[in-house]
């Protein structure tokens, strides 16, 4: 049974599943969709064109689908999509997209800690952790199973590779390679994310081949093109290595070295 606290304001044009719980002092705009089992604890604001899936838990002070902080925005129709089973902690902000992509996307199974910000046109894939106070500028793409420590600043159009982990208070201005550890300002490579990969069931063969590949990438004797050529010739082309090669070759901002 739908539970709405009497102090909350919910548009009759919102589509809300029958078992959603909306706590005190929430504001739900028109053209909002909220799926089954989702809970808004209190003081949550959800503006129009937000599409929120099932079994999400959203904490006080969160603002979803506010217009983007982009001076070129002209109130065109854009949306925010949030998947299932996410935990969105206190005062997180997730902006609507611009006309460039028309969608800001959060996947499923993510934890966004207090005061994190996901700007317009970002994509955060499944099972990511974004710690307190970390800020994603516009058009950032975070692949699956990424962990971002607290108080990280991420430049617009940057990509964060899957199964990577970046330490707190880092500054990210170039693409972060998948499967590895990074930290600092300027950001630097800290080795393969071996513990994280083992926890997620990666084989020892995959870890060994990735370690070889990263050995070429961060060997000062090679530039990026030379390192990729060495990987192609000297490293077994398992799927993780193929993804690493593809990630590097598609980089537009360059990779963190």
C-alpha cells in the first residue's frame, strides 16, 4: 500500500508504484516515475522527468533531476534514469541531461554516499561506489564495479574504467584505466587492483595477463601506442585484455600516466 506522509507534496501526474514509501517533507514533481519497493526517507526532492526503478533507498536532502548546471540549457526535454537496488545517501544531487545525450543514467546496485554529485549527461554503470563529496562533472562515464574514494574531482568527458579503484582526494582529468588502482594529484598508477579482482572471481590467468599488459603501459620506455602494440603481440588476448586495449584506443582525453 502506497504510504505518503501528509507533509509531502506529490503531483497527481507522478506515476508511483503501490508500495512506495514517501517520508516527511518530500516533493515529487509531475512526470516522475518511481518503481516498486523504493523508499524516500524524508526531505527528498524529485523534479520532473525522473525515472526511478525498484527497491531504491533515498536518504534526506537528495535532489534528483534538477536542471543541469549548464548555461546552454534551454529547458529542453531531458531525463534522469536510475535503476534498481541503489542506495542514495544524504544530499546527493543527480542532474538532468542536456540535449547532447538527453539522458543522465545511474545503473543498479550502486552506493552513492553523502554529498556526491552526478552532473548532466553522466553514465554510472552497475555496482559502483561513489564516496562522500565526490563530484562528477558533465558527460563523465563510470563503468561497472568502480570504486571512487571521497572528495574526488572528476573533469568533464572523462571515463573511469571498470573494476578500477581511485583513492580519496584525487584529481581526475584524464581517463582512468580499468582493473587498476590510482590515487593522488596529479593522479598516478598504483598497481593492478588484484584484491578487488579476486573478490569478484577473476581467474589467476586474467590477473597475470593484465599485470603483463600494465607492465608495458607504465614502462617509461614505451609511449601509449608502443605499449598497445606490445600488448597485442606479447600478451594473451583474453577478454579483459581486449577490453583494456579497446578502452585505450577509444580514449579522447588520453589516459592517466
